[in-house]
């Protein structure tokens, strides 16, 4: 009886640990790298499981996160030939703001998701990122394609 009770407790602990691992919030800074504001996502690549959330956290002064196709990294997916993509909207923030502006994407598959900042020419300057990229060096490849 005691053995059964211990086994049940272990089952519950295992279930809870699996359950808590199952859903993660992966944070991507938009417009910040380390302690500095920068025209970059950080990290530029995240690896997410189905059920995870990717939360974009925006920094000054005015950026966005827009889903793109790999072949056209600075074009919104919703304007491309296939599918609808996410768009955070522009998030204008004063330099001394204490506001945390966020945009969250729910991960429903593990295919690669590419995104960029659509402000000015930020994307052309290399302000791009990816969720679950198949090729680890795709960012460098896409940048060299664009002469960045
Ligand atoms: Cu930007």
C-alpha cells in the first residue's frame, strides 16, 4: 500500500514536471542587445516547441515584429503569395520609458517562422530573426544576399 502511495506521488511529481516544462515563454528583445539599444532582435534565433509562446519585448524607439517568408525576408507574409503572418504593429517608445510593450506569438507548429522589423530600412540593415530555423546560419546567408 505504501509502495503504491509512493508510486502515485512519483507519478504526480513526474506529471507536474512534464507539465511545467511543456509550456515556456521565450523572450525576444526587439531593439536591444545586451545593455545597448540596437537595430537587432536578441536572440535572433529561438527554438520553440508546440505550446510554447514567443514574447517580443519592445525597446525604444519604434520597432515592430512582422512575419515574413524566408525567400523574401523584408516583405510581410500577408502580402506574399501564401498565408497570413503576424504583425505586432509599431511600438513607439520614448527613450526614458518604463513601459514594457509586448507581443506574443503562440507556437502551434515547429516549422521555421521568419520575422523582421518593418520600421524604415531596419530589415535591410539586418534587423531579422527566426523561430526554429532549419539552417543555423540562415541569418548570415540572408544578410549576405542583401549585401548587409
Ligand atoms: Cu526597427
